[in-house]
């Protein structure tokens, strides 16, 4: 005979099992369920992947596994691989990263490279679309290969690249016997904080095409990810922290994420509950490490001529790649105190080809150039003075310093920010670090160990806890083009359209507003269809960079962003069919939710930022 207490225990046990089962089933079907976070840091110059299990994260958040690539012997760094893709004549994937570089160089050597599509540093295209005067980013935007003779849809290049990382990760999880199903992986993709909404949407579209389901995908903003990582690091791993609590509640600091393409800046304050709050909207420019390479290239071209460099690139593509790979090594090697010259290894064919083409020796060309005091040709090497070498960094340093100065000493001076956190690969540069220290002597400059991996590792942490960034600042004012009843005391005459005023910028959020994570209430507005038979309402969404939001969508500084389509319920006689539209601003992507007024039911609402302007 069983006793009552045992019976109770038995019932309790069944009940617990049952609730665990219900919880398990609901987690399994919910998009929030995951056991592993995998982050893809898709960089302009270098990319990487890293992961951590949910249970590992609970025990030690900094326990993150970074995938390493077998790099060529001349390159020491292998936690990231070059953002370079190689496709065959049918545009099928061949290789990515170091492997793509080596394979293409081999094909070029055997003169078998003509049919291949080789493309590098293509992420910059998505930043360039931010600049005014450049065509809109759409699903039809094309990218040229290294020869600039072939082109391909950008979306395909991005999705093939992301697919490479996805498949590699899935293979790794499988091979290591980690015991995680592919459907249990939460994917995090990094994007610069200052990217536009179309560029972010482009990345999510590419990821979906690569086989990552939308509900398992998150975007992490690069400087935020780096800031999260540093805030979780032990002090010993933060050079310059000086034993002081950089990340104590109430502390404010500027995050300088200097990558290959862009320098992305945000300002954070540590909240009481140890989360991070953005104090100033993200900003930055194209002063990344690539601008150093570009300056080197520009100066070489001034000596040998643009036409010669172009011919060399096309004829000896493998050697051309090697030329800049060697520069990458030199760029990463600190100059010693009493170094007299920096030696650049030059491709074997360069001087011979120059002589054939130009009918004079390369040595002579250098001697007769404006840089004859700063460089000379010796054997098969180019030797340049350290001062000239440092000069390659000048443009990048000036761009960064001016921008940071403007933020710290002008725009944000009332915040009294005393710390600069330097992250991103380019922040590892002793030349850049020295310059920042010299220009901001009253600020504490903190650089984490392996600054170049901070974004990648931080993206993993963000995947586990996206609420860490509790508050952000709106970069633009967002609004919907709408009609209002015409009132001649407030509206312009030329905007009159029957009884209405057209082109009104119906503001959903103002630039500079504080956005609390997932705070959807702020932008809730009601709209009504014009016609009774209408089943979908399409809205034109606009943004403005002006300090004060515009009155009309045609005002200066106002830009067309894209469309918002909302499904309407079936018409019922005598019933109005209004919809409430809530734009959700606090996250890393702009989201939207629409609710029918008639029945309070949520209805489908989607943004399309990648279409052409109507
Ligand atoms: N020790 C170093 N000294 C100088 N430059 C460096 C050093 N280490 C890396 N870099 C430069 O930093 C850049 C790469 O940084 P990172 O990997 O953070 O950029 P990315 O992720 O490719 O670019 P982005 O974040 O802009 O998309 C390259 O230009 C590289 O040459
Ligand atoms: Mg990066």
C-alpha cells in the first residue's frame, strides 16, 4: 500500500515531467529556442565565425570558440579569413578566403583564370549606397569581379558567402559531435551600426537565401558587439584600463571600432543593471584600414602610372594579389625605434614587365619620381623610409581623429566622456593607437587583447542576450507619406489635393529620440484605406537626417526609404477598416507590427527597402 506523501510525490513528479514536456515542446516550436549561438562577422577585409553553447554561456560567457583557418605561412593571423570569393564559369561556388586567394593565384599563373569570377572586399558596396548620389541598393544591384569585366548580382555573392560560413559551421558542429541540431542554432550576423536600413535588409535577405531561417537570425551592430565583449572581459585583458572600472555602472565611454572598411563609432553608458545604453547615435566614415592600402596603391601608381598598374593587375593577377598581401604583413609589423627603412617584397615579374612596357628601368622611374627621397629600388625590393610608410596612415588617422574630437569635445562635451575603447583590427595598429593617445592625452585609451576579434566574440554574446543593449538613439526621423485634411492656415497651397493636403511627413520617430528596446508604443498610428475594395495598403516610408523633422516628404534632407505593405481585413458593410501601425525602433533592425482596428487582430505588415523609388 502506498502512503499519501509518496502519492503526492508521484503526482508532483508526473506534473513536473508534464510541465517540462510542455515547456520543451513550446520552446522547440518557438523561435526563441536555441542551444548554440553562431556568429558570422562578415567584414570588409576579413571575416570570421565563432560559437558558444547556451550551457557554456551560462557558466562562463567568455568561453567562445573561434574557428581558425589554415592561412598561408606568410600570414600569422588565421582567426579571420579574407572576405574574398571565387566562383567558376557557371557562377558556382569554388572557394572563400585564403583558399580563394591561393586558388585564383594558381589559376592565374597557369593562365586559366579567365573564366573565373574572383571578387574581394565587396561589403563596402553596401556602405557606398549610403552616400548621396549613388544609385539605390536593390535586389538587382550588381558587383564587378577583380577584372571589372564580369558582373554578378550582389545578392548572390553575399548569399553564397554567407552559405559558405553557414555550411562550415554546420559541418563543424557535426564533426565535433557537439550534439546540436541545425534547427537549434541561433545565427548572428554583424553589420556596421551606421549602415542604412536597406543595407541591413539586404544582409538578412542574403542570409535567408543562404538557408538561415529568418526567425533564427539576428543582426548585431559591430561596435555594440565589441562593447558588449569588452564589458564582460576581465580587466587584465584590457590594455590601458589601469585597474579602474571602465565598465562600472554609470561609466560612459566612446567605442571606436576601426575595421577594414569603415570606422564605426558609438557612445555607451553602463546602466545600473550592468546593461549598456547608447548615448549618441552611431556615426563614422570610410577611414578603415583599407584606406591605408589605397594610399600605398595610389603612391605606387603615381610612380609607375595608372595604366601600367592596371595592365599588371590584369596580366599578373596572382602577383598583384601577392603585392598587397605583402603590404598587409608590413602594415601589421610594428616599426622598431631605430628602423632606417621598411622593405617591401615586390613581385618577380614587376620590374621586367615595367621595362618591357615603358622602355626604362623601374629603378629609374623611382629615381625620377616626386618620391625619390622616400623610396628606392634595391635588388627586387622596394625600400621606403619609415616616415613615408607612416604617411600611408595619415588620411585614415586624420578622418578618425577629427570625427572623435568633434564628438568628444563638441557634440558630447556635457557627457564628460573620459575613455576611448579601441576595437576592430585596425585598432591593433600601433601607429593609429599612438596617434589617438597623442591627440587625446586627457582620455584613457583602452585596447582589449585581440581587438580584431572583439566584434566577432561580442556578436556571440549578443546572440545569447540581445537585451544587453537596453537603449539606443534614433539616427534619423522616420515618417510615412500621408494625406491630411487641408487646412490653409498650416498647409502649403501647392500641396492641396481636393480636400486633402498631400505629401505630409507623418512622423513615427524623431531623430535623436531615446529608443527603449522593443518599445513599440511610441510610434502607434492609425491609417484608413481610401477604397472599400482595397485589400492591401501600401505606404511610402521616408527618413530625414535634419535635426527637426520635415513637414513634407518633399522637404530638403528627406529621403525615400521604401514601402510598407499591410494586409487589410475583408470589408464589412458599415465598418471602418483602419489599421494601427507600430514601428518598432529599439532593436538592431527596424520592425513593424500592424493591428486591425475592427478585431484587434495582428495582420501581416512588411517593409521593402530594396525596391526602386516610385
Ligand atoms: N596590427 C595591425 N596593424 C595595422 N593594421 C591592422 C592590424 N591588424 C589588422 N589591421 C587592419 O585592420 C583591418 C581589418 O580589421 P577588421 O578585421 O576589424 O576589419 P573588417 O571586419 O574586415 O572590416 P569592417 O569591420 O570595416 O567591415 C585591415 O585593414 C587590416 O589591414
Ligand atoms: Mg569588422
